[in-house]
């Protein structure tokens, strides 16, 4: 059996089945339509039509999305190689399309089912478009559809990670790549929600999961996919500007949970929607890193710097100046979502500092006026420490359990802490304070990157295993969000896992000079890692055991 999302038809899917009869048999195959319970008015119906002498038997459905904002339509049909030994019918009672097949012993019978789902989000007339795509697929046939699908996937797999010496890790990494590649499309101007296309968990909203976790590996391996994720934010500057104004700030303030319109969609009981402002800095960092990789000055002038300028204006209006002329950010939630409404959260301050610095650099690169206050605030934001020198998560932090890495993000990916001794202090302090049951899986991927870059292969391998093993679900190797959860595939965790390999074991890093390879180490039993198709030049990097 072959089951694919048609690469050339992004709104369609194809299932192909071949049956070999060990004895004379009759098989019945049923095609039905399942509509989510929270959808509004819905209808399932049968339709026959002739398209250029081809008789089509279509099962179709239409429905209204949960809040009535969108019209959704679906259509499906069987593709038959031999219609003489089969019979198609529609069962009114169950609203199913039935295929009855008679096969003699030793014979084989092949058939496919093609389906399409379209909505008024993408098409003015989703009903006819869903039907039209199925008609197209029937006329193209299975061989043409699968061939186009494979050609597109072969292009994507030019950017790959090949691990020698650990087949389990290779499967894990390839599956992570497959899921991320499947969840975005170049030119779509769409981003990836935490569960990608595997479910509607978190309602398909866009979080920091995109910019901090999924975006970095795609920027290295598929810059066009990464650009689509940035396009999603650029297209929603308007709502972000309105949100900033609504809360008394300037510039743009991106929502913690962004819906399709770009407005805040966090449930009102969750304080993250009110306080988790670092998302706006995360978008700015992703923006500058795209320019670092592509050196696309036209894009930077037209889209990149205008976005960074508004992000910088937000942070300047968001900070508070202290008596000692330093700056604080008051009343936020950082990466550690167990601490709401705190002051001087380490990750928020550090990411805001970087966003301001990058806005300053972008303005200089574009020959634009850059307000000196951007640099002043960037350099003046406070990063606190305990008396023993450990970086303090926020002004009132006293060692409580944390949801996930926060302080440790300052070393990687932010690069604000570069001293290895300081990194080790922070790692030793915070690694054991993470919630072992309900914390998401990305923290240990960050620890893996840092240990690998510091040359500690054993510790890096330990952290690599901790970043996925508690979340790995058989039989298909799905990654859940937390050790205690059992949700569909967690794309955010896949992004962290891939960063552990690409940025940790392989030492790849986005810098002002573009993509460089830093000194690093492989796990003791890995022989070699080859990373192909990196950056816009599609370079190959090799990592070998030392």
C-alpha cells in the first residue's frame, strides 16, 4: 500500500492498494467522510459526472468551520486500473462510496483513492475546487501523481543528515526531517504550528515554537521553507501593530498564540497570552538570521528592516529605565512559563537585547537612520546573577521547579553567554530543576548543543538521549510533547532534536559571516555525520569522530 500527500497537489492525498488473491475472493472497500464534531452545518453527498468521456463517482462533503468563518469542502473518488472486475455504488444509509472487487486466485487487483480538501481561506469557491482537483487527479492517474510527488521529495532530500554508526539515531533524525518538510511549503507564506499537520492540537496556532525551534534547522537546510515562516509574520504586521497599541506600546507586539488572522488566540485563562512578550524578539532574531544566511539585501530593505524597526520600537517602549541607567522589563513570562508577571526574566531581556542589536545592524546595512536609543537599551538590559555567579532566571527566582530551559538559552541559541565556565555553572544549576514529567522535550537538546561544543562527548550524548527517549512513542516513533503526554507528533521537539545534531554535534552556526562550522564532537559510537544541501549554496559539511 502507498499512502502519500500528493507533492504536486498540496490540497490532495492519495492511497494506493494492490491486492493479490490467494484464493477466489470478493472484497468490499468503503470510503466515508469524517467531519470534526465542532464544525457547524455539514452535508455528505454523492455525485456522478462525465469529464471528457470519463465517468466519475464522487463522494463529497461540505461544512462550516467551528465559528462559521470558513467554508470547507472535500471530494474523493476511486481510481481503478480495471473496471471490469469491480462495481461502484453509493450507500445512502451510511453515506459511503462502496467498491466491490472480485478477484480470482493468483490474480492481482490495484486501485487508488484520491481525496481533496479545500476551504474559502484559499479559494473563493472551495466546493468546485475540491471537485476539480479530484477530476484532475483521476485524469492524471496514479503513476503520474506518484511520480510528481517523488520528484518533489527527491528535491527536498537533497538537504539531508546522514549518520554513520547509529541506525536508530538515523531513523529518528530522518523522521524529524520528514515531519518538518511535510508541514511547510515554499511560497505558501504559512508557518508551522506545534503539531504541524499531525493534528489540530493547540488549534493550529503559531507560537515561538516556530522561530526558536523549528525555524533554525529549516533555515540551514531549506531556506525557502524558512522564508515562508517569516512571510507569515510579515503578512500579519498589521494585527501585531494594533495589539501593541491596545496595550499601550509602540511598534509591533506579536501574539503568543497567533491565529490565521494574526490576532491573539491564547485562551483568556492562560497568562501566557498577556505576559509572554519574548515572541516579538524571537521573530526579530529569526528575521536577521535569514538575512545572515541569504545576504538578500533587497529583501532586507523591503521587508526585513521594516519589520525589525517596528520590533525595536516595541522594545524601547516596553522597557523601564532604572536609577543606575540600566534597563529592566517588568511583568513578563519567559520561556519558563511557571513564572508569570516577573521582572528581568533572563531569556526575555537577552532576546530583546539581541532584537534591538539586530535592528541596529539592519538599519546600518540598509543605509537607514537608526535611533541611538536602540543601542543604548540593547546594551543596558539587565542579566541578573546569584551571589555564586549562576545566572538568575528573574529578579525573584529562588530555585523553584521550571517548565523548561530559560537561562540556558542565553548560551545557545542566543550567544549572549560565551564563557564555557559560566555555561557549565548554569547547566549544572538548571538541568535538575526542569519539570521531569510536564516539561517539553527541547531543553535537553539545548544542553546537548552546549556540551558538544564544549567538547564533552559523553555528556552531550546523555543529553541527546534525554531530549527524545522519554517522549518517544512506539510503534512509529512519534515524539510527544512531554514525558507524560501522548499527543501526535510534536514538531517543536523535532526542531530541538535537529538542532542538537546540526548545531551541536556538527557545530553549524549562523553568524555575521553566514553559516560556519564550529569545533564540536560526535557521540562516542557515531563514526561520521554528513549534512548535505546547507544554505543557499547547498554546501556539504562533514563531521567525524575525533
